[in-house]
C-alpha cells in the first residue's frame, strides 16, 4: 500500500494520485523537498547541462500567489508552503478547500467542490485540475485532469466560468 503524505489515505501500489485529496503520490520510497526560504544562498546546477555553476547564486522563489477575480476585484492571497486545494465549501460532503470560491459565485459559475490544486515543486508552480465537471482552463486552454501544468506570473485561470488572474508574491 502507498500512503498519501498529504492526507494519510492509503492506496494500492502504483497509484499516482490520491483519491481523497488529489495529491501526487511519488513512486517508490523516493522523497523530495522544496526550498522554503526566499532569497537563500543556494548552489545551483546548470538548467540544461546539469553541471554545477562556478559560483553561489542569490536565488528567489515565489512564496505565494495572489488570485484576482477580475469581475469584482477580489484578491485571495495563497501561501505556497503546501499544496493548495481550490473549490467550494460543502460541509455535507466534507469538502473544505484551502481557497473557497463559494462567496464569489463559485456555485453559479460551475466551480466544483474539489476543482483544482496549486502546488510548488522546486522553482516552479503548477495548477492541476482534480477531475472537475466544468473543467479548468489555463490561458483559455483546457487542462487534462490530473496532469499538472506550469503557472506563470500573469496567467489567466478559468474554473468552470469563473475567471482568475495569477500573480506571484514574495
């Protein structure tokens, strides 16, 4: 059995994603960690060659992001210290997302209870559709469920019919 490191649910071997929270289950016993501190002196490897660079570099990573809802100007600040689930609150089905879009028309605009997840891995931030009914779109392109796509500063997200703009924060 494979145990989800996020919600502790158990799954059969070779399961890629947790059925409970959508977290990516790493293969085997491989463990990975992300750098959590912004502006830390870090030894970097060359992006393409994999060779160590000659000097230490000052490296900054996005520590959070701001999701802006253009229709009403509402901003939601999201830390990137762990995976962030986005959806609608529904206590009856035990759905308690980190970012609840109910108050900004989530139900009316087709946001699922467990709609999408944002994660940070190394120096990149990813969005992943969690099998939502009405889909997740990144810059107007529909995402394949359970297949993370890299996010960039200024990207446009659409969850169902709800539009969001992404801005990284430090």
